[in-house]
C-alpha cells in the first residue's frame, strides 16, 4: 500500500473512532498516538531519536516537582530531527483547544520554531492542523492566522495529501527543506544582537551615572559583557529546569541588581563555580539602576518570542558574533554610543559562520581513520586550538565531534572508559558533567584578541556543558551538584595570536604608547599553554581566521602592522589580509604530526598577496585537502568565495593532496609537484600540467609586454564627461553633476571604459575626462588652475561651479600636501597613473567572462583606472599590436588565463596584471614575428574591419557573422600552432569555447 492509501486509511480509522464517541474529550496522550501513526506514514521512525525527539509525558510527581520550582514546561511535543539537527516542531493539542482561533497556540509554536531558526512548524490535534511560517519574528499580539501558511481540517487531509507531504514527508523534507521559500526575514540572531547593543549602552550609562564617571570605556565594554553573560546564562538555566522558572523576574520584584549580584557571589558561584561567576570585586561593588534590567527582562520572558529551552547554542554564538562586531565608544564630551568596530566597517558588520561550514571544516581536518584507531583515552589526549575563537562556535563544534567519537568508542566497549565520566541512560552512554568538563579542559583551547569575545567563548562552553540532557536525567549526570562548571574556560586566553613578545626587540616604541601597547595585546602561547608547548604543539588548529586587510591597522596599531610584515614570510607581498599570517602562525602552533584546517577566502590561491603562503605550503608539501565551495551565497547577505584549507605536517612525504568541490563531491588526487608559489588551479590537473609545461617551454605574456593601470581622476562624477557630440573644438555632453555641458576638447582626453566591450573592435569615444596636464617629451606637467582657467575658461568655469562639492567628497592634493597652494592645485589628480602613456596600445578590460583586448590607435586616449588596463609593448608596430591582441582574444589564451584568474559571480573573472602576466605565451615567435604571428596579425585586422561594419550597420550585422566565425576559427587554429599543441591538447583546449563570440 502506498503512503497516500495508508494515510487515507488512517484518516478513515480516526473518523470512525470519532463518530463512535471514542475520542470525546481525548487527552493529549491519545492525540499523540494518532500523530505517531501519521508520522510513520510520512516516513519517520518515531522510535529513533535521531529522527523524532518526543517530549516524554511527565508523571504526576514530576509535574509537581516542576510546579514547585515554578516551571511551566510547555515545549512542543515533537522535534523532527536529522541526526543532531532540529528541523521543525510539531505540537500536539488535546481536542478542547481551539487551534484555528487561539492566538496563544499560534504564538507558542511560532516562538519555538523561530527560536531554532526553523522555516515552519506545525500544531495539530489530528482533527485540525495548522502550519506556521516561523521565519517572521513572533509577537504575542499577532492574530492566530498571522504567518499561518495552511489550515486544514481532517476532511480536507486526503485531497491535500501532496501539500501535507511537502511539509511532513521525511525524504521530501530532507531533500527540499532548504528550498522552502517563506516571507519572514527577522532572524533571531540579528534581532537579539541589536537589542543587546541597546541594553549594553543603557547599562554602561547607568554604571557611569551611579559610580565613578571616570570608568574607562574598555572597562565598561568588559563589565557590561560579563553582566549580560551572567543574566543570559541564568535565564537559559531557568528554561532548562536548573533554576527556578521566573527567578530573575522575582529578583526584579525585589531589588534586581543587589539581589542578582548577591546570588552571583554566593548561590550561583557555589552551584557553577565557572567562568560565568568568578568573584569579581569590581563588578560586585557596582551600583546600577534596576530600570535597565526591567527592559532587559521583557525580552527574556513571555510575551517575548525567545524560547531559551530550545534556542541552539549556535544561535547564541551567532547573536554574540553580531553583537561583538560593535563596541562602546566615547566622544570628546564623554557621551557613549555603540559603534561598528573598524575592522567590520568595510563589510558593514560581523558575519556569522554557518554551522554547516563549521562542521565541514572540522570533519575535513580531523582524520576519521586516525580517530578510529584511537582509544577513548587517546581521544582525550588530543589538543585542539582555535586561534581566533570569537564567540566559540568552532570550539563548540570541535566538542561535538570529539564527544561523538568518545560515545562511539564507549558503545563498542563500555569498559574502555572510566564510569566516573559517563552514565547509561535509556540504554545509551551519555557523558556526565565530569566527562564533559574533562573533554573541554583536556582538549579545547582558544585565543582571541578581544576580552569580550573570550568571555562569550567561555559562556558558549559553559552552555555546552549543561546542554543536551533530558530533565529526568539531571540527578544522574550531576547537574544538581556543586561547582559543576569548575575549570571550564581556563584554556580560553585573551591575546594577540600574531604578536609575541619578540615584537619589543624589533619595535620597542609601543612601550612609549600605552594605548597602542594595550590594544596590541602581546601574547606568548608557550607561556599560556605550557602543557601543550611541552608536547611540541597542538594536534589540530582549526577555525575561521579574520579576513581583514593588515593596512586597516596602519593607523591604530602601526607596530602590529609593521611586525606582521617583518615577522611572517607569507606576509610580505601586496595588500595581505590577516588570514595569511594566521595560516603561517597556525602551522607554527602544530606539533610534528599536527593538522591545520581553516575556512578561508580562496582569493589567496591566485592573488599576488597569496604568493608567500602558497610558497610556504607548497615547498613544505603541507597540503592535504582542499574543499572548494562553488556557492557564493553561503554567508548571510554577503557574496563570498571560500574554501576549506587543510594542511598536515605528517603528509609531507605523500605525493598527492585531494581536491573536492561542493558541486562534485569526488575526491580528486592532485600531485603536490603541480603546485608552487604561482597561482593555484585545482579544477583540472591536466590543464595545470599543460599550463606549467607551456609556460616553461614558451614563456609567458609578462615576458613581452607591460600591463598597466589606467588614469585615475580626482573624482569621477565631476571629471567624467559623457558625450552627446563633438566638433573640432568642443565637447557637448553631461556629467553626473550637470547636464548640457560645453567644454574645450583640448582640456579633455578620451577615456576607454569597460562598457559593451567587443574584442578586436575600434572603441567609440563616448566618454572624456577633464585632464589638467600637458604631456611634453614623454612627461606629464601639471597645469596650475590660473593657467588652466586662462587656456580653458569653459572647463575651469565648470570645475569652479562644483569646487565645494568636490572638496567635500574627496581629499584634494593640497589637503594631502599642505605646502601646496590650495587655489592653484585643488583641481589636480591625487595620483599620477601613467599620464605619459601617449602611444598606441591595447586596452584590456579587467572584469569579463573571457580575456579580451582591442587596439587603441588614438595615442592620447587613456584607459579608466576602475576597470580597464592597457598593454604597452617595447617595439610598437601595427603587426605587433594586432598579433598580441589576436592572441589574447584566442581560445587557447582564454583556456590558460581562466585557470589562473580570480572567479567572480555569474561566470566572470578578474584578469588583473598578476593573473595575465603568467599566462603561457609564444614569446620567441612573437619577438621574431614569425610567419604564423604575421598571419595572426592579418586575421585580427580583418576581424576588426568586419566588427567596424557590424557596429556601424547593426541592421545588417548578421550578414557578416559567418565570415567573422570563419576568421575566429582561423585565428584559433593559428594560435594552436603557435602553442605547439598536440592533437589531444587541441581537443582539450578547444572543448572550452569562448562565450564572447555570439554578439552578432
């Protein structure tokens, strides 16, 4: 019998029972029997807790015990699971409940679903069923039908079977869960993080008002963090039944702050004795208005939608990741405010790491075979470090992985591990409090430069210790004991992973600047973790290092910026980000057989600034595994290009490493000899080998030409003139600031932009720039404004009209060089980029789907700095220019260039100088202008001529298409000869046709 017939039969049985009066006043337990049958029809094993987690019906004595501590315990009856991941809830209601119209029923199920990030959840008494969108933040005043996707009665079930199947069928849910499209956008992490920011500010202001107003901002940041952590921790403990439900509310009725700090010093310290409740005199002595806590507690209790008994630890970490992206700052008048930290301003805030990426990184780094060969005691001897731990999400993930390995070992042999550390509950081994603490204190280590982050990481580990138990097992596992969190978090240290005390030998001046010394936060890991240091280092270093350019620290932390470039071999090339020295430092932390696993921006695989770290990894043969995420939307609201990098000191003698793509899960072995400091490409080992071979035999593009950046004007909106028409003396057009402009043609230069680019075409001169320079004898000479005004009155008048706007938008040259006369130099460019490039050249767009080029015959035209490079050759002749342009526009050149270039969205690439220079190129044939090279130049000229006709007469362009196609085929054939390809190589190269030849 298929599932639909089974479901129809189940509905008929229910209707028969109802009609016979068997379901009158049916209890919730009776309803659950029918729901169990329904779940089985839809493919769920209700006896498998990795598929369906059921809240056990409490005995009367248990309900009375909970009532005695004020617990309402209203968690939904079913949690639908995929392993350890909660998918959505189903709440069973007895039939006297009005599912359709009771707004409290809707608020409860939506709150629980929203709190775990479920897209939807369901409430039913089997006779009625309502499905709610849980992506929109619930409000207790919402009507019962608000965010309700579907409401069905039992007589509508069978005809809506496919609809129910979409939301209830296990296979359907697992395969299409992520594709369900709902309207809400109020995620728990963002909403709560912004609320915490507001509360922190009010808390800090109250501390200032009621205590010494001279308290530093750094102390306020830390103290407010500790206070909020403690309150949130106790609220979670309430929700889990470890503390009296409503305890914090009762404190509010008395004298919240004095009552809470007294409990923190006494009862909470005695119960937990962990990092949450260290006896800090500074905090204990603070006076704070209870008004702040009144506002805070409204978010922590009904009618707040936050359900702390189910909020995942990862969600709390995400809340804090966003929250920690902001800090308190003080203006010159002493006013406090929340401000985005400087390192997050460019990205508009911190971004949380999705749990799947955390799990993938840990799984890729920890070798399963190695763990399988270990005993339980061996696993407890593993040391793992997150060198930029933030809120502790990777530490919590590492804990989960190790705990799973330990439990598996105990299942195999219960006698393999001391029963002091685990209990058998419902037939399954479970680590008790001592076992969890042992695992955390033995195996997990963290460093972060930010003290507030360290406090949150300790909070995360504390919550991990008390998480995952059924309330009925609290006595067995030791949750009601004393000092249950003793020692948790001692391995989380505050310091600068990248800067050790040897900085003082090279840069002693921070001693003279206490603020910089404090912010640099020098850290010596050997002293912080002597046990690990004596063992030779960590077994694993895992995490998500910060993607922040080092130059961001040039002003606030100049010593750190200089030290990094001096100290780390990998960090001497270009505009590096912190992830690069973090990789090198992480490798230094490892013992002789250790492994590093980082979730990183894969730009460094190909960029110039990644040259140093590529060299370090390849020369030491450290690469073990690359997991390449081809998706670019993995991080909320960000376009990212990320991969998992796994390096292994024990794999140096292995000949290969493995490459794996998220869209093709096959493990592809690649020879370690095929990678070096040159850009990495893992898509096709045969392509890489061919590229390296041709580069060695023939040379590269950088051997025969110079790729240069275009001209950078002072401010595009003012200096870019968009042409309507041009005569011999004037340009008529508009700018972003003004319409109907008439300006002297000799005050301007044509500008080639990356717009509607057609390879091998004569570029239209649609854009000009105002150019306040003369070029004499190959050198650029500035035209002072008084001279500029005399020679070009229209251009000068136009600029003068917008001078105030220009000076308010950009830093002019006199602003940078104060010795310059302001009125004579304000109009000049701040950067003199290749102003003397007055010769014939090629223009090359930077961001395109294929590498492209066109010959620029107008010697005085320039390329736009924003997205158009140009190529200069030593011996400029017609044939050399067209031969070079023809080769760049060929399929073989594109085949090689795209294997090096940085991929962007929608099939585009960035063809910067660093990516084009190493592309294989037949240098000798070009230098000699061989017969093939001359033929190539002629074909390129013919293509340009036909393109000119096609552009001039678009209505007849299709008539030229067959001829152009023939010429492109001939051009590719010539280039294949120049590259000296074999037949097999030609087949491989030509199997990747260009995408820019279907324009006509």
